[in-house]
C-alpha cells in the first residue's frame, strides 16, 4: 500500500503522505541503497580500496592519536564487531593499522593507524573527494547546505 493512499483505518492524527512527501521518502530510500554502492565502485576502480576500508582509515585519522577501540570503530563505520575484526585484520596485514591491547581494559583491543595507513588514506582521498562531489554535491546546487545537514542529522538521531 502506498504511503499516500487514504485509509479510513489510520489512527487519529496520522495522515497519509502528500505526493511530494512520498516522492522524497522514495528518493531517500533509493539514495540510501545506490549512493554507497556508487562510492564504493569509484574507490574500488580508482584505488583498489573499498569504501569500508576507506572509512576505517578516515575514522582513525580523525581520532585522537589515531587510535580507537575496535568496538567504537565498528560503531562509527556501521559494522558488526566481527566484521570490523575481519576488516582490521586485512588492514593490519597491509600495514595500514596495528591492533593493540587496550590499556584500560585487558579484554579490549584498539586499532591504531600507522604512517603507512595515513599515507594510503591521503593517496585515496582525491578519488573519494571526486566521488563525493560527483554523486552528492553536484546535485545540490541552490540548496541551503547547512539547513540540509541539520535536517539529515535530525533524521539520523531520531531513529
């Protein structure tokens, strides 16, 4: 059933979406599926690096001392801890990060960005930047970007 279909069984105070609202909802849904695939393809083609690998290196580069707990890194990259463990093992084998025991908690592990990992991130950054511009910002001309960022952040924190 379409979100715009009038339904007499809707609870009081809940109204069907307008045609414009439904168009936005459907466009956002499609964008959430297509955008990560397109950006991943650009990185794979241009850098032989996945978007997930790039995200791990980026988050580590933005963290204090280039270090994050594996669980925090998994959350930041929207990955399961087991998925992050596998990806970190791959990045460690490439020399891009080290995994070290957490000083505060002997059970925890930290991922630490290496100089080689930072160099790799810097090498991949222009490809990622071009992808972001082509797939996102080239389509947002004339929009108030601060207002859009506020609205998107509200959506992200309300779920």
